[in-house]
């Protein structure tokens, strides 16, 4: 996990596999079946340079978040083989195929704009900002499918407070990494890259807005937005931007990829709302992956208690 190329690391040949499988499964694959966490840690401490060894043990002792739903999570297989990540193709099966060799280390996230303390964070720094939580969220795509995912991360507001937004900061703009050489499928995507998204500052500071570094007890698979993404559970899935490299606090509402593509279909707010139809389909129902029958879609995707007050007095049809 977050294993870096380093002169001390002589296991170069096994690194891709360990990244792909995740540390726990990797240990199992090496025949260390039933190894306790402590024994596993010992082995990695010997095999890896100190900083990588530290990162490799981050996902033990996760805090169970009070924000978690009690609904049954989908399987990791479902969640990692039915994706939207247009940089790696537009078919739901494409990202799992084409993102496998995506280079997610080393990685830095630049935080800039209307902040007193702009800075770049390495992934190791991000992982140390706050205790990692497991948060089981519902996730509802604008295309009417939904999933339940045990994400790992912490509230985005932890990072935001650290950089001290100025009084001028009213919005936050987010940007995905883009490299056409690693993302050759992107040219068929039909949207502009790099992928950009945005939130109003109060939305970004809402504790539900998750800075996400993993899922199912492990690193994010590349197709799910490794190594770090946003997860905004009360909004349509496209607001949950993947593989973040830039975060900018600013005075003006930032442009967003899908709004640029088609403003009537994809608004800036994009709150899950069963009463506001997409111009081409009703949003009243959704299908949970793995289920046959549809279920009703719930206002704010079921998170109204925590988020509805942010939109008091707003016409949610106009500001869809
Ligand atoms: N950079 C980037 N982020 C993205 C997308 C994308 O194409 N590119 N797709 C979005 C959409 S439409 C959805 S539904 C979610 C899907 O997340 P998942 O594949 O982890 O379920 O990612 C969102 N984030
Ligand atoms: Mo989506």
C-alpha cells in the first residue's frame, strides 16, 4: 500500500502485485494465511523502507463512523467492476480493465487559492492528517444505479481547516489528474479533461463530505479513484471526483465537467432529488447493483437530516 520505488526496496518484481491485491490479500497470496496483523506488520517492516511500512499499516484500527448506513454493502467485486471513470473508457467495465497500471505513487495534492496556508500534501501526509474512519455510504449515480460502499477516509473539512480558507473563499474547485499517455481511452470520453468538479464552501465543510483514501479495508482500486478522491453521498455520483491532484478555494463558482458538457442535464448542485427529473429520464427510482427490482430514490439520497438546511430557501429545480 503506497509502496514507493526506492533503492531499499528489492521486491520490485512483487510490488505491482502487492499494490493490485492490497496488503492483506497479498500476504495471503504469499502463503502467510492466517498471519496476525502483528506478524504481517513485522514482515513488511523488514521488507520496506520506514515510510512505506508506516503507510502499509494505516488501515488497521479503523474508526467505525457514526455516519454509516446500516444497509448492506455491495461486494467489492461489484463496486470495482461497474465504474464511471471516463479517463479510462466509457463502458462500465472499462476502468477495471484500463486503469490497472495507473501510477498512483508518488502522489501529491496541491491546495491553493483563497487560503492563508497554501501547500502541497504527499499521500503519506494526507494519511496522517486524521484518524481513518470506515464510512458506509449510499452512492447514487445520475444514471439510476446505486451502491453501498464501506469507504475509508475522513471529513474533507479536516484538510480545509488546516490551510485556513480566507473570508473570500466561497467555493472549492477540485481537479483530477490527467495524463493522456496513461489514459489513452480518454480521447473517446466525449468530455473535457482534466475532470473538474466543485462545491460551495459550506457543502465542502459539511462533515459528510469525505476525503476518501480507501474502501473495503484497503487502498482504493485505481478504477475507483486511487489514491485519493472525494465522496459526496447526498449528490449524484459525478460530484464524487476521483484521483485528486488539485484543490482550489475561490470566490467564484467553479466550472464543472458535466455542467460544461450539458448544463440543463447536469447542474452545479446535483443534489439527489427524486422530484426533479433529468431532461431525458425520471429520477424517482434507482436500481441497487446486484438487485433485480428498482427502489424509490430518496431526497438527498437519505442524508436530508444532515444536509437539507444548507439549501433552505433555494429553488431546487432551478438550482438542480
Ligand atoms: N475523474 C473522474 N471522476 C469521476 C468520474 C469520471 O469519469 N472521472 N465519474 C463520476 C461518476 S459519474 C460516478 S457515478 C462516480 C463513480 O464512482 P465509482 O466508480 O467508484 O463507483 O465517480 C465519479 N467521479
Ligand atoms: Mo455517475
